[in-house]
């Protein structure tokens, strides 16, 4: 079967043409809807806004290795972000190249559009390549469609989404493609490099990186001749991680951070690579010897990590202030377990993953030799990705990306049934299957729509809670000057930094937990206590929408609090209104009186 021939070129012409056709259609639609928002710098989320602030700071002369956001909690010297320059690089490159031709502002908007749509192309090509190599050319177009419409993927790959999640998805698919390589040495080098880049961008890739290395270990255990994937992957992981650390972090901060790859992790990777290379040189024929060697290497690596950074044993957020972890981090929906999400979010991730795993097991049952092994490995990795997503729901996008090629294959088969089957029941079942793949939450959504009017009319219905604010940012920037601090809800902070020269007390980023703690305390304090705390910091302004979701939750603390007063429209007398809102959706700005 030609679709299963690993001797094919890296990318086939027909495959690329089909992917390109789906990609062009997808970006034409998405850009048509998103362009006006991009031109107005209305970005998908606060992380995208702060990413653009970080890029602007670099282009304005801030050092490549200096990741400090000096306008966040300036009273404490700013916060040193953990974000990688790898994600900044393509934005900077496009903006810098185009600025002399079309001007800085237009170049920035083009970069906001170009980087996500190019990431989408990379994801479509990588998922399409898996479909092409393993399932045949017919599955390629449907795989591209799945990537374009699956909500967990589309949300991370839409125009303006310049944060790091899209690149994580792409690198995860590079790692899957590495397992198909006919030459396991080359496959190992690609695998290790992809995992290194993935973890350099976000240490949240560590659990799945361990799963990929585990697959390589199983291959070696099964066959003593299959050491190459494991040894080359670990060598590439160690070398690429060291190079990326030197290139993006430098050597000014060598402290152990739980939220980013650092010297401790580099030491662990180097230990693993050296130990496995030595074990492979021994060419052990016994499974017991290979298992013992692998187990000893893993134990030594974990011991080194536990000894060098015991504070990181509970994860990447272990160094966050406990009060901030409880009062803020525990409320971030995307970081919570899947079982704490809305049913729609659960269905959008779990249904595609379950269908994908079922399809992988189906192909494993029909094949043998290396093909059967691959499908079982693929199913195991998708299951591992689903397990990570169950603990941290934002990881669900990688899970759906893993499932996309198999979902595309199944979608193409069901479409064929709809087109050709003379049996109505078969066509209806196929249509239902296509709907389940493309819109897995549709049944629940329809049920919600049917009952929403009754729920909204009920006496105990929850009030409207705004996720964003409408603002006259030009007027705001004229008031809040450079070096002047603004107290504002965390998610509004990045927009204030992006739209004005002012600073903020805190933003929703865990490295700034000191400022977050202060912000939470101020909003929960009585108006008079809050004034004293703000005066001690030298804060000049307060800005918020009275309907903003954060202000609503801060006001739930009860008692007479600053948050409750602002939300109720009873701003204390020491706040002088400067920009008056017309509705709870409008941003209000108050100057803090000094007398």
C-alpha cells in the first residue's frame, strides 16, 4: 500500500498542494473576520498583548537576554519573565523587515497576522504528512480541515494569537513525525531537537517529552538493534537544550527556576545522554541488562533533579507565593483540571481524543510489524497527552493535534459514505459521525441554547460578567504618563502596557506573584486601607470596568472593600474621575487624590 511506504520524500508535491489549498481557504476566512481587530490591536488574550509589549521593548533597545518587564510592579524593580525569545524571534523578524517598507505600525499588524497563520501552515503540513505517510493521500485534505475547525487548535492558531501555544503544537507534531523516520538515527536527532525546542518554549512540555523518551526506551527494550532512536534523541535533547539556553537565556541568570529549563535540567539531560551512550556501547543482548541500565539512568536523573531543585517537586508553579496560588492561580480556568471545566470544553477535547485513540487502535489491529508498533505507540502518546490535558486543560490542543490525522482519515471515509451509499441509515450515521468530529460539543450546545432562556429568566441567574472592557485608549494614554502606576485588574494590565506608557501593579503572570499578592490585598481592603496601601507605592491611577469579571470575583470577598465599592458604582471620594464610563463595559479611569 503506497500510503504506508516510508521511502517517500520528506514532503510530497501533491500532499503540499492539498494542504496549501485548505490553508489558503482557512486563512482567507479567519483574516476576513480578524483583520479589523488586529488593526485596532484587539488581541485574543492578555498573553498576546504582553508578548507584543515584550517584542516592542526589544525593538526599542532592551537587551536580548533581558526579559524583565520593568513596567509591571515597578516598585519592586519589575518582573523577570520566563517566556522564550524563540517565540519573539519570528514576530521581531517580520516586523523589522517590513517596517522600512510599510511603516512600523503596519508592519506590526502584518506580523500579528502572519506569525499565527504561518504556524497554522506548519501544523497542517506536519499533521498532513502523518496522514499522507501512514493513511494515504485521500486523508490529507480532511486532516487539514480538522486542524482548521477543531476548537482547541483553531483557538491557538488564529490571527493575533502570538503566544507560544501554536509553536508547542507544531513541535509536538514534529516529534510524532520523527517516530516515522526510516533512519532511526535521523529520527532520534529530530525528536530530541523538537523536544528541546518545545521545553525551551514551555516547560509544560516536560511530561510528554518523558513519554516520547519512554517510547524510544520501549523500542530499545524490544530489540537490541533499536538503540539509535533513544541514544540520538537524548544526545540531541542535551545538545539542543544547551544551545537554546545559551541563545535565548544567556548566562546572567543561572538560578534554578521551576517554570523554565535551566542549568539543573541541562545537567539531567547531559547525564541521561552520556549514560545511555555508554550503555549502548556495551551492546547488551539481555533485556534485563537493558532494562536495568535504563532504570538506573532514570533513577540517577530524577535523583539529580530532586537533589538540585527539591522546591520544584510539585511542578512549574511551586515557587509561586501560596496566597497567590490560592487567591489567583487556582481561579485560572485553562490551568485547572479538565473535570473543573465547562462541559463544552471537556467535549471539545475528550471526544476528538477518544475517536483518535480508537482509530489508532483500529489501524493497529489491521497491521503488523513496524506499522502495528507505530500505531500502538501513537495511541499511547495520544493517551498520555489526554492524561496531561485532564490535569491541565490548556494542554488539550496538543491532544487534538495528535488525533487530527486519524480524525481526518475517518472524516474522509464518512464523507465518501454520504456521497455514495444508497442506504439512508448509513448516510445519516455518517453525517452524525462527521458532525461529531467537526463539532463534538454540538449536542450539548444545542441543549444549552434550548434551555438558556429559562435559565436566564430564573430569579437566581448569575449576573453578566465581562471578560473585556471597551476603552478610549487614546484618551487613556494622554492621562496616564510614563512611569505612573495604574491599579487595574490583572487581565487588563497587558492592554494598559500595550496602549499607554504607564505601568501597572501586576498582570496575570505568575512570575509577578509579589505584585499579584499586593493587588489582591488592595482590592480586598477597605477603601481607606486601600488608599494607604496605594499611597505607599506611589500609585497614581485606578482603572477598571465595573462589570469586569475580576472585579466581580474580588467583590465576592464580602464586607466593605475597594472592589465592592467600585463594582457598585460607589467610588470613594479620594478617587477623582477622569474618564467616566457610559456602561459597565466601558473602562473608567480615576486619579488618586493626594490631599
